[in-house]
């Protein structure tokens, strides 16, 4: 538990972020090391994925299926990577609508390098999703404070 939630038990509970827990709140308990590890891990995973894709494209070249199919496959992976990067990046700043959570699974499966690179770039400045979680946490804290300042009495309807 962070010092903020210890001193304010009536404050809303912060939402945990994968790999970071609630360390994003006060940047404590190894937050910097976790960010460094997340950045390095996502970059290494992207490099390993690029190597595997290189082997796949080498297999296409060895099969002598023609340059058209090879170029088509390369362009498909490149477009999916760009779209996965863009959608992952947007996911760090805004929540997806509830019904549309898994509509891009195949896009992320093909363009996984783009998603990993987005995670890497975001990890250089903050925990991925930290800005979104912080804004939601502060808004919930402000709502809680306004409820406390108005008092616990419910509003009554005027008699007619």
C-alpha cells in the first residue's frame, strides 16, 4: 500500500497496472526498475519477433513463390504493425468501449511488433497506461472530496 492510501483511508483505491501494480501512484517500491525492465523486455521481445519474421520471410524466399506474394506478405505485416502500434498507443490514453474489447485480436497477432514497440516507447516516459489511471484516480478522488464537503445528508424534495 502506498503512503497516500494509508493516510487517506476514505480515498478511492487505485487500479493496478500490469507489471507495475499500484507503484505508479507514488513511484515507489521499485517503480523505476520496473519501468526499465518493461522497456528492455518489450524491446527484446520485439527484436526476437523481428528475427522470427525474418526467418519466415526467408522461408518464403526459399520456396520461390515469387516476389509478388513476398511483397504482399511484407506489406500486410507492416500495415498490421502500424495499426497495432496506433491502437496500443491510443489504449494508453483512453479506455475502449466495453463491447469492443477483443475486436482486433487478429490484427494484434500479426502486428505484434508494433504493439511491443508502442509499449517500449511509452515505458521510456511512464508506466504504460499511467496517465489514464492517474486521471481516473484523481477524478474519483475529486468526486469523493466533493461528496464529503457537501455532507452526508441526502437532498430532500420540496413539498408541493
